[in-house]
C-alpha cells in the first residue's frame, strides 16, 4: 500500500526518513542532560557539552551553502546523516563527560544535511500554503510520530537496561533514515544566472534578515528554558527517568496537535502566526513546570512543549515566503547557522543559571517570551508593508 500525504514522491520519502531520523534523536534527547550528568558532569559542564554541540554545528554549517553548489542534494544529505550516525555511536562509548567531545564534533557534521533537505522540500512542495503544509508535515507532524514512541521507549530502556544503550539505538535509527533519504531523486547541483550567490546576497534582503533575527532570538530563548527541564524534574521533584521519558512522548503529542491545529484554522496558516502559537505554548509549559506539584501538571506542561518543534519548523516556511529560489539554499544554511547559534549559546546560560537556582533558566525564558511575541507582531507588520524585490516572493494563502 502506498502512503499518500499529498506531498509528492520525494517529499513523502523525506517525511518517512524524518520519522527515523528524528526517532534517533527522540530516543535519547529527553534524557540527554541526565546521560551527561551520569558521566560525572556538573550543571555548568552539562551546559558546556550541550552548548559545544551547537557551536560545532555552526562550524560545519558555514560551508554547507558552498557544498550545496558542488554536490547533488541526495549525496550531501545521505553522506551527512551517515556521519551523524557514527558520531552518535561514539557518544555511546564515552566513559566520562569529556569523552563526549569527539562524538559531539562528528555528530555535528551531520547538520550539513539540513539546508539541502530544506531546499529540496521547498522545491518539491510548490508555493504559498502548499509549502507551509509540507514543512509542517515533514518537520513537525512526522517527527511527532517518532517522538510519540521513542522517548517513552527510551525511558524504559534507560531504566531497565542503561542510558548508554539509547545512543547505540539512536545510531541505528539515524542510519535507517539516511537509507530512506537515499531513495529520493538525485537532483542536480544548483546553478543560477547572474552573479554568484553568497550569504551576503541573502542578508541584503531586509525581509530575510528580519525573519532570521527572529529565528535566532526564538531558538535562544526557548532553548534556555527547556534544556535542563529533565534535570529539574529529576532533582527537584524526584521524577524517575522512565517517567521523564513518558513526558517526552507527551511533547510529541502536543506537537502533532498543534501542527494539525494550524492546518485546520485559517488565520494560523500564516507562518508567523504559527510561530507565535508555538512560543505561547512553550510559555505555558514553563509556567506549569514552575508552579506544578504533581505528575499530571508536568504531563500537561510537556504537551505544551510541543510548541518548540512547531515554532522551529514553521520558521522554514516563513523563510520560504520571503526568499526567492535563487537565494533559498543560502537562506536555509543561514537559518541553520542562526538556530545553531541560539542552541549553542543558550545551554551555557541555562547551565550557569541552573547552578545558581534550578528554577532560574525557566524564569528567565518566561520573562523574555512577551518580548518575542511583540517582535513577531512587529515583523509581521513590517513584512506586510515590505516591497518584495521579485514578484515571485508575493504568494497568496489559500
């Protein structure tokens, strides 16, 4: 039986590949800070390892745009994800927290795949709402299907086998995702008439700059709030590792529900509106974690955590609206760079704040979220009045 999502052949296969790819992440992500702590790391050292992962991603993302000009998309995507699988395997071999560093460095190289992946999705999806729908299904609903199962499974395995086993399973799932990506059309190396396309070519476009700046701020603020939430639940509220795994699956349910909501409600189909919804949901999560006194409170909080994935994925649709096909490869590389910068910087801040007081990272994030929502409203207003440089940039939502 053939799976039909209205995405077309290649995007359907990318959807399936992302289920395994994100399943590889979901099997350990919820317990990743706890795994680092189990190797003898203090809260600032946990922040250091998580932040280093983000910094290494930046190093590898810088040449990703140039690589997309020289390698076919499928070759780049599959090679990078196989490297990520090997890096994850190395993480499972670590005996002390600083042994994670080589694996973190190699795992980060797998990030090179995502600008090419995003460009392929955008190219195959078409324009307007079709593009927003494709990114929502592939980057939100598909991963949510994986996260529905893998965090709970990861919590069970960690409780009854070991935390270390999660990294080995993750490597296998990531390699499976790469195998599925290998079945998409090979594609061709991008070529455009006119002057060479550079990062500067994208950054001189004001709408692109605005959305990229907003993406960095959003990822930084939300990551600061959620990074050490599992440690908070374990150390402050004595929630078991297995139950924390259950909560991670709750985040997947919330993400899928929010993704379906923006598919059903017309006003939320606008990318910036969907991003605002995701941010607001994470604010609700942080508030419930701070005031909650029982597992049910935390279960609802993790449902709302699904807003993080929704906000992140919807930024790609927003960038697709304000960038031309000529610039899209560089724009998505910049998006990964800035999201990576936010993810790299936030854990350092979160680790330092957590060492001072466990509630501090969540409070800091929660107090900053109203400024993010104000910035989104401002950017939306500016984009409505912005004159696009190419007619193709103006798209109607239907």
